[in-house]
C-alpha cells in the first residue's frame, strides 16, 4: 500500500505509527512525502519513505501573478520597483559626469586654437541643452517618485480592502484557484502511485485526497480495483484562522475535501465528533472509523528529578500540572484564576518550548495580581521519552482549553500522555474530551473558562485520587487509550476493506548475522557471486549476497536478480530492493560505478550515497575495467592499446564516461577496489580485489599438447572485440597452414565455455590491455597453456610468477609455433596454472582484501 502525506514525514507521528502498525502485519508500506531539498529514501518504522522534491510550480506562479497585479501602476506613475528607480537615477548621474568630461575636453582643445570660436560656441550651446535635459531628468525622477509614493498608499489600501472582503467570501472558493498546490502534489505523486500499482492508497489529510482518488480512477482503466482510505486528521472547516489562513483559504480546502471524500472507500479520523460531522455533512454511506492519535503505554524510565522534586514540594502537597504549548486559547489563565479558591494547591506549568515567552510573563503577572505567585511554578520541558516519568508524581493533569470549533472535536495527545502515565485528568467541557473522560471515569470535567467550576471539580478529584488511578490501571482502558489498541482497529479496517486477514507477524528470524554485504548490480563474469560465496565460506558470521540487473545469454550464478527494464523504470522493484537493503544490509559495494537501486541515464553510484549514510550502511566501489580505465593514459603508456585510434566512436564514449566517473570520485571517502592489478594506476587509494574462479570445477584430466594438431581457443568478450581483430587473422592463417585447429567462440553460455576450455590445448587471451582477467584464470585453472599480453610493470605487482606466456599482436604467430615446437616446456607452464590459481584466485586472497572494509574477522 501507498501512504500520501504533504509533509516530510519524520515528525508526523500519526503517519509513522499507522505505517508501523501495517508493516507489523506484513503489509508492504511505501510512504510518499515531501522533501525540502533533493529527493530521498529511507526506512522509518519498517516502511519505505520516499521524499519527493516538489517545485510547486503552479503555487509559485499564482504567488507571482498575485504580486504582479498588486504591483501594477499606471505608466510613469512611480517606478515599478526601487531597482528601476535606482537604475534611472544612476543613468542620469553618469550622463551629467559625461557632460562635464566633454566640457573639459572642449576647453583643452580651444586653448591651442585647434577649434574655431564659432565651433566652440556651438559646442557650448549644445552642452547647455544637454545640461538642461539632465537637470530636467533629475527633477523628473523626484517628481515621478513623489507621485508614485503619493498614489502607492491608495493602491495598497485598495488591495487591502479588496483582500479583506475577498478573503471573507467563502463562496465559490474554488480550490483549483486558491490552492493550486493540490495540483502540484498531483504532478509530484500521481505518476509514482501509478507506477507502484498498490492495492490501497492511504491519503493523510485533505491536501492529497484528490491525488489518491484520481489514482484509483486511472487504476480502473487498467482493470485494477485500487482502494482509497482518507485519513482526516482534523475537521477542515473548523481549522483555526490566522495569518494567511483566511475564511476563503479554509473554505477552499474544505471544498477540495468535499469534492473527493465521496470517492474514498473508507474514511478514518481522530475523534468521534469529527466522525459525526463528516458522516452528516458529506452523506457518507458509513460512519468514519475513529483511530485516536494516542501514544503507546510509556516504558518505565528512571529520571534524576521528577516534577515534584523539581518544584521542591512534599508528597502531601496537592499538585496540578499543565504540560504543553502556552497560548491564550489553551486556557491556562482559567487554572491560575482557580487557585485562590483552592488554598494549598500548587500548579506546575511545563512551558513548551520554554519558559522564556511573553505569554509566560503575562501568566506571572496574573498570578501576582491574584496573590498566588508562590503556588505557580514554570518549568522547561523534558525530552519526549521522559515526559510520563517526569509528570508521574503530580496529582492530576490539566487541559483547560477554551472554546473553538476544532477544540470541541479535539482529542489532544496530552490527554493520553497524562492518563497512560497514571495521572487523573481535569479537562474543560470540549465535546470529544468530555465524552471520553466521562465514559472512562479517569477524571473530571469543568466548564471552559470558568475558574470557579475548575476549582470545584479539582477539589472533587483531589479528594479521591485512588478511584481514578484504579480506572487508569484497568487493562481495558489502557488497551483503548494506548496506540496498540488503535493499531488493532486500523488493521481490522484494512482486513475488512481487502477481504484478507492482517495480524501482527513478529519477526522470529534469529539475528545471528552481524554483518551482511551486498555486491551489485552487475555481477560481471559472476564475480560478485564468487566473492560473496568465498566470504561466507571463509568468515563465519558474515552474510553476503550478489545482485545483477543485466540481461544476456550468460549463465553466471547470482543471489538476486532484476531485469534491465526493472532497473531502469520499474519503481516498485526499485523500492522493494531499496527496502530490503536498508533493513537487512550493513555493507554495500557498488560495481562499475553504477547505482544499486535503479538508474536513469547518466546517473552513477553517488545518487545512493546519502540514503546509505542516513541508514549507517558502509559503502565502497568495485571497478572491473573499461568503466575506469583511462583511454588517454592507456594509449600513452602501452605500446599496444585498444584505444590507439583517437577518433574511434567507442574510445570517445569511453573517455567521456571515464571523465565523468572521475569527477564523482573526487571527495568520495568510501573504499575502492579494482579487479585487475593494472587498474591500480587508474583509481587512487584502491586495493586489488582478485577475481575468483573455482579450481575444482575447472580441473581437467585432458592432456595438453598431445594432439599432433593442437586446438587453440580464443573467446573474446564484447569489450575485447578490437583486440580480437589482431588475433583472428593470425590464428586463422595458422589453421589454414595446418599448424593448429582454431576454435573461436563468442556469446555462448558460461557453462559451455568452461567445457571448451577444459578440452583445448592453448587458450589465447587479450593482447592489448596489458593485464589478465577471468578468462585467463579459468584457462590456468584448467591446466591449459595460456597466452596473453601482461605488461612487465603489472607482472611486478603480482605475489608470485604468473604462468601466462607473453605475446603481442606482432609476435603471436611466432609464440604459438614456438609452443608447439617446445611442447615439454609449454606443458610445464600449463601445469603451473592450477597452482597459481589456488594461491591467488581461489577466493582466499579476495576475502583478505575485503575484510578491512567489513571491519575484520
């Protein structure tokens, strides 16, 4: 299922709690929220949270259009902006300076007699006219500015008057005009919902209900019954008015909700009063389900000082507490006003966000006027996880809200924070709170704004505290008031909607693996699979898997797969893979600089780094060859280079890709591995991660060079076709002369290639790159004579002598003929191959290379 919310999710406790409740029941939850910067993905409470960067183009255009209308003035009446006025003023200043300069040049020219009297006088007259013009322009600026300032006030007053009337008109309040951001959200979320193809869309609040119901309509065109749940966090027509929240603003959102709420399959909300209003006003076929926004039963927390110790009151002194925001509508003045009628009772006000607020000073003044300042204590808040333990030693929790449309229907969090922490409650008679407190018997209710009634009900409550605490401890009440009970109601609703049982499914998988590595998304030549297999074999307690998202005819083993189409465009596959990694993996190695969780053209691994960092997942890079081998440097250093043709299209593309990759490498702090030793010179601070082959699988009993006409195999990869152009003619010519029987294969399944290697006499590897790879290793492991070009400086990097016969495009024929003539020496080289492979390429050295990245054994 997909949840939609028009915020960044992290601080929305209701969204997070509902997502967690559903993931516990085995539902795959994706939450689409907003990003304040670039888009991001992370796991929160078991759900995949995708934050989308929304430019709000339509909303910004409306703001600009509104500003243009209000800034319009008739031509030449004032200036459109201060910048325009300053520009005009500066042009006049420069013109006047230029006039003085011209006068000076004219005087200098007249002294030597270079200019006649008549010409000089004509110049003086022309400059006089210019001076008059500039002076007039300067006065014009003052006049235009003055006229503009004079008329600016009426214009602005007119617009204020218009806005004052317009914002009070609640009809028609077209939401598409007033709130075009709702369409911006459609543009941002609509396509993502379509691509995810969920069973349910859960829209949180009125901003995104349109996005959800439109997605359901489009799904029907595809033959899918997409269910919509609308989660009304508040009663929209009753939201508080302040600042930009005018009557029209509120009415437009209410109209947006009204247009789409009837298309929702289920509606849920936060209180019974709101549920009644929604059912009646929108003629809903069923009453909305009430899912209270409650906390869960707080865990036992030890704190250094509780509230009673903080204000230095003995246990027998009555203490009431208010904890929350300090605003006039919260009614704290009502509580202070009741203290004169409650001798000996103290009031602690925990001020959120702090005691340093003007409104707190107002409370101090009121307490002093009433002579109770010694019984009112103002405290700074404690950490959220410590609230219940901090308040536990008070005698009752206060919620003295004053009347407001939404207050009548509110079930504030502090009601449950008090009660689940064991505090009886004293609340004003707001409809929803009154019904809940009266029904459960966990406290008393007083008339809002009435200090005398508050004092009366407080005395009643303080006279029999054990009665209320007994009800607070009732398991039936705690299950209703705690989030665990609300989560059950949410899962029941989903069960009814989908026709499938949803029950919490605790994870019983033993957590025996402390580290889990993922290598992908290439699995080039099956190496990711072989590295991870070697690692799990050699290091108990470490799990490792490989991932490939390629397609082709090769049959290399791999743990996890995805098609190229999924990797490029299937958002559902991308998010499922991301979710699994963020929940299960501790280390990631990107192959070939490619991102792990999906790729658009031009994207590299760097797009995934922030997400992995946020989840404390360590990451690094593995480079295989062509993606990082610099064509220009290779061409300059190697006598034989596949990049010799500077104008070759492939070389040009490789050079561009290589340059881009190097730009991303600058500043990257993760580990860097290369699979062939020659690549160490192209990647700074890199470590050689030897390729791995299976010596037992490749072992061959077929004799070498026993045939009169030896069989020579060449199997170029797609990236080595240019080198093959030098090999083919030579081996074809030798075959024509009857010296060898030439076998050239390409694109065959790997298992078939292995069988061919095990049966031939000589294997010819690449002749241009100056190093060796998997194909040469497989040949050596099979005990075949292996021919290739490995540069001297690369051989010097190896831990032991490399049994590959050196050859290049100029002497390949000579080398092959010499091996056939000197068969005994050639067989010795072939026999050395399996030993070299077991020493360097059977996986053990690769594991040793990976261990520092993984934190050791």
